[in-house]
C-alpha cells in the first residue's frame, strides 16, 4: 500500500499481477482545512461515493491495483478535466485558457458550484491561487499516479484495462440529465464506445447480468474525464466507468452500509473474477 496526501494505492496481494487498474476518484471524504464551505456535512455527503473503495478492495486479490482519492469531490473533482473551471467561482480571471463543459454549466465542474440544486457550496468567489493549490496538491498527484501506473503496466503486458469506479443516487436530481428518473442497478460508460473495445464493456455487462442485475450502457452516464483521458483502444488502453446504484449496498439517507453490503461486495468479486479471466484469455 502506498499513501500520499491525495491518494492511497493498493497493490495486488497476489503474485499473479494483471494489467488491471481500478480507480475511485470520489470515494474520499477528507475536508482540507482551507475548504470554506457554507453547506451542511449532509449536503456534502450527497456527492460522496461512500464505501466504493471498500467495495472494490478485494479486487487486489485477483491481481488488480486500486487507486483511491482521499479528498472530497466537493473540494476538487478528480473526474473532471483540469480546465473544466466555472469562471463564476473565481475572484479574478484564470491566467490560462479554460474550457468549462456541461458539467460546469450544471455546477459540477472541477470545483463544485452547487452541492445540491440551489445550494451553493461557497459564499464568495475563490482566489485563483487557492484553486491552483488544490490542483497542485490533490489533482495532479492523483492523475500522475494513475497515468504512471497505466503506462508501466501497458509497457510490461502490451495492453492495460482500467475501470473507473463510482456510485450514483438511486434517482437523478435537477443537476442530472435524468432528473427525477429512477436509475438501473449498474450503468457502464465507455464514451459511446470510444474509450474501450466493445468486448471489454460487454464482458462487464454480461458479468453483472448473470448475477441478476439490471445494466444500462452509456445512459445516463457515458463516462467522465478519467475514461476519456486514459481510454485509448487504438493504443491498447481500455477504460470503462462503472456506476453502482447506492440502494444496492447502503442507506442513502444515513450514508451507512445496509445489510446487503457484504452480499453485494461478494457479487462484485464474482464480476472481478470474470474480468480477470477475460484479461488472462486476452494475454494468452
């Protein structure tokens, strides 16, 4: 295990290392001292991928790596491009070109504008230097580690597979494109097929479906920055985002594990075993 200020990296416990990396950019909930939020802790927790790192940790027994963020996504969102900055959050102009996306338009960019619909995270604009410090101390180390890990495994094995791990509310809210809709059990995102060869996405989809889970692909989540930045099938790096419905393993109101947690974690390990078998077949 490797510990840094911004992340924890769990290495395979097995000697049978696979070119398989799980990362969980939203499962941390540390609130740095300079985070001057004005909303409640309960509102901050709504953006927390609670226990997702713990759910996937046994994947290391199958030869995989697991990279987990420490800081809350409400402080800085590691699944956004570093230029996806909402200028309305800044006390002065950003010194370089920025490219706010639809996420920033909905208040969910690199730096969150809203914790929940109509609930601003900050009472006043942020100094540019404060946002730069978040990028330097939290964003860059995480992505440098993820990029380095994927590159080293690809060099060693020729191909690498990457799974970006998330959880989702059971029903979309007004900040989501599926506002008011009930969500399926699992949503897989491969950027409409551009971040992974289809057989990897299909392997994951079929693994969940064999266990009885309802799976959607690329709706309402197509995959965020992590799969789009690293998933390059033509260069033998395949990235898929997995969104898990929180009702499967936790109480959404209390942010606590439900009595289904252990059984669901066991199912995830069956999914991981299927993925490992898929990768071993590809390598052979």
